[in-house]
C-alpha cells in the first residue's frame, strides 16, 4: 500500500468526478477503496449522477439478495425454490454488472435433507 501522505488525493477526486469508481482508483493507486470512500465523505466528493445511481442500485440489489437468501431457509415448495433461485441469479448478475465485473456464475441452492427426500 502507498503511504497516505504520498497519495495524490486531488487527482483521485478529479478522476472520480470523471466517472472512475473507488475500486478502479484503489487498484491504480494502491490504496483501499474504503480509504478513498472515507476521504470522499470527509471532503464532500459527490461523484457523478451515474455513480450515485449505481451505488443506490448496488445497495438495493444486495438487500434484495439477502432477503431472497433468507427466504430460502423457510418451508418452500419446489416452484418457489426455483423462482427464488432465478431471482438470486438475476440479482447476482445485476450486482456484478454494477460493480464492473463480467456477469454470470453459478447460484447453488442447498436443500434440507427432508426437502431432498421429498423432491426425489
């Protein structure tokens, strides 16, 4: 990591205003994205409208994903499990897209033993 006094904060702020994400800045300058976020709050960096909208969408997708995962722990029939699995996959892809990652991946749902027996 770069020592804090050697970080060009003005340049990071300028790049952030141009649309660079904290994550991208962190990778380029060797400082954690959370440190950049703290500095942005302290100095009142506002970012672009798109960045703020993406942050809200990422937070919403994360909350919805946690709720869907929690719902999977309840008693559900096969149709509900399939629907929730599809929702989880879409939320995961949305989160990855908003974070600048390539969407795609596997959603794995582990069924309780009695559910597995019932569904055979």
